[in-house]
C-alpha cells in the first residue's frame, strides 16, 4: 500500500512539473512582463513600473540597478487599457511589496476597444494566474472590447495557449532573455523626426478623462494607499497624435488634485535632452516608441528622481541581488555586442573583439585563417595578442577561444572536428583532407575563402554577435 501511494504521489508530482514547464514554454512570450514576474524572488523588487508597451520600451531596469542600485521591474502588457493596468498592480501584490509603483498613462488618451482589437484581450489576460484578479481582469477586457462569451470562456480555460500555441513555437519560446531584460524591450534602430512633426499636436488644452479610466486611477490610488506604497504617474516621450495632449493635461490635473507626482516627458524634451532625430526606434515612422538611446535618458532621469525623492528599503536583499546582477550583465553584453557589430575598421574591430574575449566572461570566438598573406602591422600586432603570429598566418589554421583562453587549434591537422552546443545553436568546425567547413545549425557560415573568418558568440545573451570575414586587403566583409 505504501509503495503504491508513493508511486502515485511521484507520478502526480512529475505530471505537475511537466505541465508547469509545458505551460511556461507555451505562454505568450511577446508579453514577458507578467509571466516572468512570477519567477522573481518574493518581495525582492523596490520599484515596479506599469502600463502598455510605452512603459517597457522606456524603462531600462539594468541602468536603474547598475547606476542607481534600484531594483526595478517592468510589469506591462502591449496595448494595455487602464483597467488591466490596475489588475496587474493588484496581481503584483501577491508576491511583491514594492515601495514605489510608477504607472505610464498613454492610455488615458489611447484606448483599445472593439473586436478588431480582440488580440488585446488575449495578451493582457492570458498569462495571469487563475484567481479572482484574473477573472475580474478578463471580464473588464472582454466587456471593453465587446467580446463574446465564447472568447471569455476560451481565455478563462487558457485554451488559446494549451490547444493552439504548440503550432507556432519558435526557439524564442525556450530562451531566457526576456527574463534577464527585467521586462524592458530594447532596440538600437532609429527613425528620424522633424521638429514640426513632434510639435504639431502639442496643446495646453485640458480635456476630460473617461469615467471608467478615472475610476481605475482612483482604484490605483486606493490600492497604493492601503498598502503603504508610493505612486507616480508618467507619460513616456513619443510623437503626439491629434487629441492626445488634452487627455494628458487632464490626467496631470487629476494627479495634482490627488497629490500624486506626475511626469509628462512630452513637456520635458529639453530637460532630459531628448532628440527625436536620434532617440526613437524604427517602426515605419509610427513615432510611438523610443530606442535604447532615448530610453537611457528617461531611465536616468527616473534614477535621479527616485534617488532624490524616496528612501527605498532595498528589498533586493531578500534574495534578489543575483537576478538584478544578471540583468545588468545581460545589458552590458547587449551594449558591447552592439558596438562590435557596427565596427568596420579592421584594427578597431580586432582590438575590441580581443578586449571582449579577454575581459568579459561568456564570449566564444572562432578565428579561421585560410591562405592569406597579411602585411598590416597593426593587424599582426592584434592577432599576436591571442597567439596568432606571422608563422600561424602563413600556414593557416583555426582557433577557438572561450573567455579569452584557447580551447582548440587545428594547426598541423588536416582532419579535425570541434563541436559545441551553444544553448539554442549547434556549432561545428570540421576539417577533411585539408578542407574545412564552419557550420552553424547545419549551415555553412564562412564569409570568405581567402583571409580570416571570425565568429563571435555570446553565452550570456545566447546570441550570435557577429560573423565577418577579413580579406587579404584587410577589409571587413559582412
């Protein structure tokens, strides 16, 4: 009887673990804020940011931690109406007790309604754990979109995830980078806007908030008051649309009446040095979201503002430091990867690459030399730093480096094989009768046949950083 009970108990435990992992894979990854919030150490976040994509395209949690010691997280949902934002705040309090909640309010003007925006119901409800909060959020979202009972029942049962998501899984569903971004959504791309576009719909007119939006703003204030949490409202910088400004001015007036700090960054461009010719991401000139350059300006303002106006309890000491250090490291690698991927001067590239692999853990680099005669002294000096001298260049060969240390060399070998599993990729370097192939995920990936081929992989971000060739004239080929 005892053994049978033990087997049944073990089976149930394994079943629950399997289902939990399966659901984590199938969950909607384009909205990482909510599902990854459940993974955070309990009561480890001092500042939580909320709102739509305007929030998690704005607040870079790595900068807040690295430069200000602020443990923060972006708890957002794309196209999120204010009611869902409130329920996200409520859901947070089941595992976190932040000292400060900051809510982005672009949706005091914008609103997603009607079944043409049915996807908005899905992405702002489906990942929330079953609870009273989940069903209240679901009712709100479905009612606002005038959705059917069938839609409500499907989401209530998590049907769109458990029954259909398997058919469109990608490698991203098994990756962890969304978790290590703290909810932030990065981009180095750029769109350029003229001053006339930016200022076209600026206005001092004060409009009127919708009644249900006002109700949820009041509920946010009540929730934070009851839980002894500070509250900030803010508007992220973007190219204002017609009719936006009066709503934001009304929200600002509402905040003043309730003694809530209000930061409208669309009135603070000069103060934070925001540049619409440089700081907005490429999105077909939609003008909605900033890139990493713009985000850094707003995030740094927040870092200084919070440091000057609030005393945080340093909840990260409750076991969260390892996570926030990992977030900062991930961002540091993203910055470094961006820098190397845009270098086109050969000697600058080699020096930067060598600095990365020698001073920062997590980089794997392959250097393949094939039939090139290089006379550039700077290039030769750089390669000597990693043990590739004139003699090695003359005979050719292949080198694999990990964290700056040589792991493999093919010198003197006509037949060889180096294989390594790289998280979500498979890397192979093979030589047969003096001929070699560099394979990445079963595809040949060498850039040139006469010169140097360099492959850089980052184990921290789990991304391919760069694949280049350097031809016999010293020119970089991408």
